[in-house]
């Protein structure tokens, strides 16, 4: 059969491509020959089709750069030089698989059907129509792909039959932590019998996560932490390092020990009796070698869940890094010449000719067709992008004409703006809005009918564009946590009084009994059931996959959770102490918090991060960095339950929606007694709804978490002085008091104090701004509103350290007295 391939040195074939198609007909040589001829023809067709796609993608890169340089797009970053490797890689990307990549992957996106040429250009033009740029509705730079995972009714799509891509990000190596979770989910789907029923999410954990990363980005800690965790966990993660020798201008020798990521990783290589991962080296221009190597490595990852790293070397950047600058500034003449010779498309062309798979004329024809296809895609995308803007221009000009016809306004000014807009061949929405505003602003209010029309037009347009540019920070409708109905906690008359941690323990036990998609993991979460015993005994009961220990690696614990959540699981990913949130903050901020926004509500990541914080002991176990969290995590719900019953109710709420959240339990609340609700697994605590804990008439005190207990103590002292405080627990900082209930309290008391244990000007200032500005609270003040926070330094160790660092009972009493006496 091999002989029948004729002209080709057989070792150069990606043989599986021929043989995949062939069904063996034993003892029938003629039939076998025919069959193999046929398969050779199929093979040749596939190879030429690959070359064609490589040419199209290259044309897209060349055209894309031109579009930026001529001003039609703002910035461009392209995948030229990586075409062949990505076409080879896409051959083994199956339905159910996930990509977690970066901005060089356009050819892979084309080859796998994740993107079309036209969609690529729509994103380049920043077209805000989600039907044109389905990845980001113009919100992301070009080459940032994504696919949807949940529909608007809150149903998971059939991910197992789709080719999936997590939504790309620009920060280098940011795709790595979640890649771990995307792969880890396969392990769970294969190993946890209760998950077999979710056929729309996985087929026996056969799905592989394809991560791509540039050579220079492997210098990031994200890469190393992910690779180590993958080696430990043994998950089907395949990592492709596109090694083009540079990170913008900085060459490998300044990036990587020994100048080679595969050499540096040698100690991670799996051997017969160890964990670790497989490492392959392959050249980025060697089509046949790439196909064979990828086929073998990816099959291994899929079948055995052993991770794989492909170090794809000798890759080039024909146009340099991006449209910002040229590579002639930092590459030597020799390097530039080498890049020309080793250009992967050129190499593939040579290989096709050498092996007589096509003649020069045939290849020229393919190249010419590729140009046309890229041009057509570009043109269609531009026409679709510009059409609605042109319509707006037309409407605007009509409004202007009406002003001219009326003859009352500043006719010269209006005519001038009309001319400018009409002459603009590439108008932006901004240009129309600015001109309309200019005209409105130039005339007194209610000046004339035509100007009123212009005002109306302006207001409507602004509203319409807000939908394009300012929506989907959070999920809406069935996916939103704010839509979850409130179910109050119910208590028996003789309700048990339990320690906070025991309440949580009972809660998690019930949760894990009825909800097979929930998984909890983190440092010390498995065997000992977390440092405060919320999961004590539960791993033994529910299984070591359901509740598991991880390494000390907050960044990739977050990534593990993110990837799992993208695949339909409901991870509770634990950060052991709130102070260590900083280690896991980057993926939460760049990836999770921006996900709804950057995909315009099409990709969901309902991760729940569980942590514990506020006051306990010392500099790294007492932090309450709420300002840091709420300011970096807009897009994530931030729950600050005062006790463990409230925490359980919040978990229930969150698990009914598809939004990400952080639940910060009170470190000093685990041993406080609480009543056990009867409907532990049903009751919900609504988000964004403060609770009045004590009614009062002289002052409103607003706080959350463990400071509420400090305030309650202070209130007893104040009560003795006849001062009546209304105490409000905000319950969640994001969202914050969605119905503006706090201002209602202020209307009654006319004094307000915001208390927390964050640094001054942080969490308290956030609450202050909401109530004063958004709720108009300033109108109801008799005295200056105040904030009481911790000291600006980190909290010192010991009881006195706590006393002098965090707001204490006496501090609260003093501030309230000052306010009452003012
Ligand atoms: C965290 C972070 N730091 C810096 C940058 C700016 N930056 C963008 S791409 C890049 C170089 C990446 O090089 P490499 O990983 O080799 O990928 P290549 O572009 O060469 O494919 C840098 C420094 C960034 N996007 N993110
Ligand atoms: Mg590079």
C-alpha cells in the first residue's frame, strides 16, 4: 500500500492521513491498490487544501496590516509565520476540545471553523455587531477568539459536539491557568461516575485542551505553575509553544534558561514510573513532521490524559510583532534573511513541488485564489461594518438639513459640520455624536423644532451605542444571580445551635449529596476538610475527586476553577486566606471579571471562589483588602456574609445562576454559635439586598462581615447613653444595595457612618460614594457623613496588634458620639 504513493519518499508522509481513510480489503491486491490510490488522491487533496488555507491566512495577515496602516483599523496583530503548524494542529482538534490560546492563532481558528475570514476582519474593524464579530462584538482587539457556552435561557450548549475556544486575552500567559482547568475537567468527566450523565458536556473525558503560547511568554510564572500542576494532576493538556525567537524585540537568550524551553523543562519529562509530561520538538515549517508529531502527542493526551508540550521551533514573523513598529529595528540582517528562507508557507510550497504533489502553475492558482478569498472577506466585513454608520450619517444629515430649512439656527456652523461629516469616507460613530452635540450645545434649549429633533436623535443614538459598548458587565436574564428568587431561611422552634463551621459542614454535605456538578478544591480542602473544617469528613464521604487537595498555587487554583466552570462544572475554588487572594487575582480580574463584557454575554464562567478573611492575626492573616477586590473585579459578585448561615444562603443563590462570585467568610465566625435552618439546601440570600440588623433612629451605621459584631458591641454602650443606632449589613459589596434601601434609613436618621476594616478610603469610600452620590444621600444629612476604617498599615500581630490596627468597639463609640454631638 505504501508503494502506491508513487513519487514520495514515504517517511515524509503524515501517514495517518492516507491510512485513516482506507478500509482494509484482505487478499485482494487490486482492490487494495485502488483503495490506496484513492486514499493518495484524498491525501493530495487534503494537503493542497491545507496549503490553500495557509495562503489565505497569510493574505489575511498582509491585508490586515495594510488596513491598519491606512487607518481603517487601529491596531493589528497577526499569525503570519505560524500557518503550517496551526493547520497541522487543527487536524487533531475534535468536537468537545477546547482551545486556550493567544493572539497568534488565526490560522488555527480558520482551520478549526472557529472563525471565518470575514469575522476576522469584522473584529479588526471593531464592528460592534455580535453577528459580525461573534467573538467580542468589537470589544476586543483582532485575533481574540471565543465561542459561546450557555444560551440566554441559561442552558449549557452541547459543548461535547462543538469545537470550543475560551475567550482570548492580551496579557501574556494569561491563557495558561484556565487551560489547566479546561483539561482537568476531562479528568473529572472520565473518573467521576455521576458525571457520565452529562453527555452534552463531555464524552467520557475524551476532550483535550489545546493551549498555545509564545516562546517569550513561557518566562511568566503562569506558565511554570500551570505546567507543574499539569504534570502533577495528569490532565489532557497539550501546550504548543510557538517559538519565533522573540518577545517583541527581546530574544530568547534573555527569556529562557539555556535559550530553549524544551531543554529547560527536561526535568518535567515523564518517564515510565513518574508523572510529568511528554515533550516533543518539531520545526514550525515541517508540514509532515508537524502532522506526525501532533498526531502522536495529542492521541496520547486524549487516551491517557498525560499532558504534552510541543516545542515548535524555527517559526518566523514575516511582518514582525504587530502593526506597532517594525522588526528591522531589532533583528539582524542574517536573521531576517533566515526568516525569509524558513517561512513556513514557502517551505511547504517547496515540499509540494519536490514531492510532485502539485506543479508550479497549480500552486500559483491556489495563491491567486487565496488573495481573492481574503479580499472578499475583507470587503464583506467592511461593508457590513460601515453600513449602519453610513445610515446614521444619512439621518444626521437629514436632521441638519431640517435646521437649515428652518433657517433659525447657526446655519453657517451647521453647514460646516454637515460638509465635514459628508466628506468623511470612514466616519466613526463618535464623529456623528460629537457633531450632533456641537450643534445642540451651540443653541439655547428648546430653541426650535428642528433642534429638538436633533436633541432627540442624539439621545437615541447615545442610548443605542450604550447597548453596543456598555452592556454585559454581568449576565442577564436566566443566567443572572439577581434573578434568583429569595427563599427565606426557616427555623424550627428548637433549632439546633451549632458552631459556624458545623453549619457549613452540614450545608456542604447536603450540597455534595444532591448536586453532582459541584467540586471543591484548594490547599488543605481534601483530607482535612479545609483549615476551618467546613469540609471535614466530606472527602471520605463524597470522594477524593469531589473534594480535593491542591498544591500551594493560588493562581492555578483559580485557573483550575475557571476552566472547569467554562465546561459546565460548578467549582468552588478555595483561596485559603483572603490575604492570598493577590496571588490569584490576575486571572480573576483579567479573565473572569471581564468575560461577560468581552464576549458580549456569550461566554460564561460561573466559578465560585471561597475564601475567608477580615480579622484574625497579624499582617498576612488579617487582611481585608476589599477595595483592591471590588475595584479589580467589577463583573464578579463579591459576597461578604456576616456568618455561615448567610454564606450558605449565598452559595445556594449563586449555584442557581451562571455568574462568577467570591464568598468571603468571616475568619472569626467559624466558632460562633448559629441557629441551623431547616431548609439549608433551599434557602437563598438575594444579592445586593442589605439587611437591617437593628432598627434605630439617631444614626445609620453601614458595614459587613466581622465588623458588624464590633459595632453591635459598641451599640450596647451607645444604647446606655440613649443613642439609638440603625445597623445595616450590606451583605454583598458587588452588587451594592440595588434598590437603594440605605438612603431610606438615612432619611430617618440623618446621620450615617460607614465602617469596615479595609484601609481608609477603600471599602468604606466605595459604600460612601454609592449612598451619597448614586442614592443622593447628601440631601438627608444633618451632620457630615463619616467613614471608619482600619489603619493604613498592615495589622500588627497579637491581641494588641489587632486592637490598635483595626477599628475596635471604642473607636465606633467615639465616632458615633462625635457625630451625635456635632
Ligand atoms: C503581562 C503582559 N506583559 C507584557 C505584554 C506586552 N506584550 C505583548 S506581546 C509580548 C511579547 C510576547 O512574545 P511571545 O510570547 O514570544 O509571543 P509572540 O508575540 O512572539 O508570538 C509582550 C511583551 C502583555 N501583553 N502582557
Ligand atoms: Mg515569540
